[in-house]
């Protein structure tokens, strides 16, 4: 992995919808690049009710892949992150991890993005290829309500109520970048009773009120690296500082 001195000064979190050909179990794609600014000092919390398939470059220049299961709690980052990580958020565990050929291509594109973001569409194209090639087990049959509650807790570590709350928060987070939509309307669209209900959830899940989260969100921002018409309609969220 290249040293942090070779990274661009501005960190970037990019989230896109998966390609149309991807399995429904894939929620979104992401690219996160940081020099320790966005993730530094123990600021911020991170957890998700989704599986996280993440890929980073190892010291030999190859790709290191990991599949993290859903986590129930939102905990402070133990240390700043330096580097670039890209991956997929999945609603269930895949049958197998990506093959080495796809990972080698992804490692090469990650190296380019570490130096500059001119090849960001190429990196996303490789992520799209991984998304299209992911396979998942057939959906299970119908279960009783009690069995379903037990399975949800066993697979995610949280109750169905907590899972629904975290997914409702994710829906609200995806809409916060819309500066024209009042927070009160956004709260109702996301399934909250009112704006104060959403504010409580934002503080629980992200440690910040909705207004502060909105200030970090940039709606549909396109610089030279994102002048690709295939990406514009898929862009969900860009966060930088």
C-alpha cells in the first residue's frame, strides 16, 4: 500500500446503487478514501445491519478481502484510517468470495485512486463486475413469527425492532443530502413519527443531529472524476470534510 503522503488531502466517501444486473441482496457499493481526517481522533461511529464485503491493498500490491457480519452496536473508531477501501454492502452472506482475477483488477484500480481520483469510474466498473458475479443462497421458505425473530437475532445479533430502526435511519441518511426537502418531511418519508423522533435516532446511530449530518452531505456532486452519465443516477451519497 502506498504511504499516506501519496493520498490526496481531501477524504472521500462515495456510495452508489448497484448495477441493474446485480443480485437483489446487494444494497450498495462504496469507496472510502481517507488520510485520517474524516476518521481521525476517534470521531464518528460506524456499524451496519448489513454484511460488509471490503477490499484493500496489501503490502505486496495484491488485494485483501474480508467479509464482516452485521454488527449490533455503534462504537467509536479505535484509530484513524489511512488508505482506500472499496466494497459492497450485502443483505445476506454470499455463497463464495470474489475470485483472485477480479481481486487483482480491483487492487490495481485501488492503487490508482490512492494517487488521484481520475480513475474513479474505472474502479466503480470493477466493483460493478464483482457485484454482478456475486452469488447467494436461495431465499428460505416461510417461517413462523417466533422462528423468524430467532433467525434475525442469530444472523444479525439484534432484534427485528432494532434492525428495522437501523434500516429506517439508513433511509433517512440517504435523503439528508437533499437540501430542498425540509427535515420534517424527510422524517415522515423515512417512517418516523415526527422530526424529533428522527433527531433522537440520528443521535443514537450517528452521534449527531440531522442538521449536522446534512452539513456533511453533498447532494449529487460531480467533479471531473464523476462526469460519467452511467454513474449520475446511481450516486447516493458523497461525504467529505
